[in-house]
C-alpha cells in the first residue's frame, strides 16, 4: 500500500492504459482534500512499457529529466496489479509530502450512457464491459487498469473520463447513420473520439485568440490515430470518426473511410472472417499499408521510396478534404487548428494541407510554420491557422478533481 503523508499538496494520478503499455502523469495542486481542479501542474510523467513480455518502468520530472528507469529481471513478468503497485509505491517514495487523492483514466468509449466523467464503481465497470465491442482495441485495457488499481488501492477514488463525451453536443444529423431506425435505437450511431483533446483545445483557443471564442473552427488532431472536429463556440458540431475509431482520414495503421462494399467483397471473394477484417482494418492498413514502410509519419517523410511519398500525399489530401467538408457541415470556417503528434510537429503536413485549402483563403507563413509558432497563418490569410499542443492528461486531471470535489460538496450538504 502507498504511504503518502498528509500535507497541503494534493496529487492526482492520470492513467492512459494500452494493450502493452500504461502511460501516467501525476498532477499536483495546492488545495488539500481534492478540493479544486484549478492551478494543477504535472510533476512527473512516465510509462510502463512491455506489459506481458518485458516490463520497463520509466519516469521524468517536470523538467523532463529522467528520474526512474527500471526493468524487471529475465523470467519476471509482473501483471498489471503488481506493476501498478510498483508505480504507487514509487509515487509515495518520490513525492513525499503529497496526498494522492484520486486517479483519472482515459476511457475511449462511453457509449450513449456516459456523457460526462463519472466516479468508477463496480456497476460502472460492468456497464463499460458492455461497450467493449465498440472499441475492442482500447476499452478492455482501460477497464483492466481500473480493476487492477481497485485491487491494489481499493480506497483510492477513480474517475473515468470519456473520449466520446465531448461529441454529445452534436446535432442528430451528425450522429445518425442512414440505416433502419431500430438499429440506430440499439446504439449504432456516430460517437466520435479524441474528445478529451478537442475539449482541451476548446478551452485553450480562446486564451490564444479571444476573438475566436464563438467561431467556426476545425481542429485537426493528427497523430497515429487521427481525426478532425468541427467546433462552433467551443462545442462539437461534427467529427470524422464515427461508430468506431476506424472512420475518417487514413491513420498510422487504420484506413479511415472505406466503402463498406469493400468489406463485403473481402468476405465473399477472399474468405475474410471478422477476425481477419479486424486485423486488416486496425493493424495493416493506413500509412503502413499504403507505404509498406512504416506507420510513423517521420519515417515516411524521410524515406526516398515513392510509396512513402504517396502515403504522405494521401494523408494530406484526406485531411484537407475533411476540413472543407466540416466547414460545410457547420456553415463556415473561421480558423484551423493543428494538434497532436503529427499536427504539432510535421511542417510538411501542415504546409501541404494549407496549400490544398488555399481556395478557402488559407495561407500559412513558411517561416512561422518551420518555427512551429502558435499562429502560422500568413498575414494575408483569410483564415487564421494555429498550432496548439494538446494536453489530454491535464483535461483528465481537471475532470477527476472536479468529480471528487463535487462528491465532497454533496456529502457536506
């Protein structure tokens, strides 16, 4: 069990669990007892990689200096509970004088039931289990981390924060497939993802450009997983991902939008079953499938192979197409924001996308783009263009502390 001393420094653990890794971040605030999500700052970040094979624990401080690096000996293969126990003990030893008040989790899918962050209970976990078919590559690992943490530290409050929740504000026509209504009623609809990232940008953009607080904005969350979101007045109006995280633009290993007839063809003519289709769509397509080189944009940009260049072009083509489509969906375009790994770091992708949107009045300044300035649009651009780094972990910490504070107020009432 973690032994953390009482003090005026509250700590909130943020967990983003994957199939073989667990990323974490610890935020601290100056309020005792989990009172407020204001003025929180990350003090340590890290990950446990190689879960199930050769686990390795790494951590850095707020200045990005490595402060921990531990690998388990050959033959040792601790499970998630043991690894979380190690993490919590390490937090207790490292952040002496801090009180761990809660843990917040990124959960990919909340379905129709969860439209806001929620305190984790056994009933909530059972309800999340029902959503696994909607996000089979992510949801099981999100749930496993919550169950393991409850086993190791049952008294620690946990909060689930959903990537789908931000898109609940969309109008019905943005959420609805043209399929029989009884199927829609069963929950087959467009949910959208990357909501924690978009929510952060919705909070951050008015600080960067106050005049755009109520504007029509397309945010391009471009990473290994990629999507775009149309936001009006800081609320989601439309997005490129749908029922699952497969739809929209091509991604690292996912194809994005694809004619469903292709899947029928593969089943009938090639004998594909559900498992083979899932492997094709989640692991073998996208930039990896087109290039035959890599799913990493950095590798593709540095490659001399024509197929790699074609993969980059295909990606930029589809991103630009979706920016235009989303502008039409919300009835205007007042700004474009690039965020996430590729969006924040690829000068080439930003330049190519902007060039393809020149007919909409988008123009970027090459020097500002190379420098990764916050505002990279040219002076004559009719549409301002920004790079705003996302911070999903901070959003989770804010939500988590907010849920805990609300629960305390309810008990005091």
